[in-house]
C-alpha cells in the first residue's frame, strides 16, 4: 500500500511469498521506492494479526511525520495500544 501524498509505503510480508526470488523482488521494489522518496514500513503476518493497534499507530506516526494532520483514534475501549503513546499530531511533532 502506498500513501502517495505522504511518501509512505506499507509492505505486508508472508512466508509463502517472501523467500528466494520473491524476496529479491521485494528488495528491488523497496530500493525503487526509496529512490522515489518513499519511506517503507514492513510487517509480517503475526505482527498485523496479533498487534494491529501497534501497527496502525506506527503507520499513523510515520504519516504524521510526513505531513498527515489528523489525530490517531484507538480502535475501541479494548485497544491494546500502550498507554503513553502519542495520539495527537502535536505530540508526534514534539518527538
């Protein structure tokens, strides 16, 4: 996934498609993205499946650093996001 307006790319890796030749293709794509000015975050299935709030917060944090201007909203009252994590644009900008 690419957030073109913010120069951010998100890659989701799975075991089946990320070994051997396909791993080389991923590396080549990452390098092209970097040369095009994109910053890439890469996640495996386990991270996305078991820590979705953390993944969403990391993506949001990078987007804010790249110019996105909306605050983070937790997924609900049971959100596993660690207490103390910045959830406003101004908090990320102060880091």
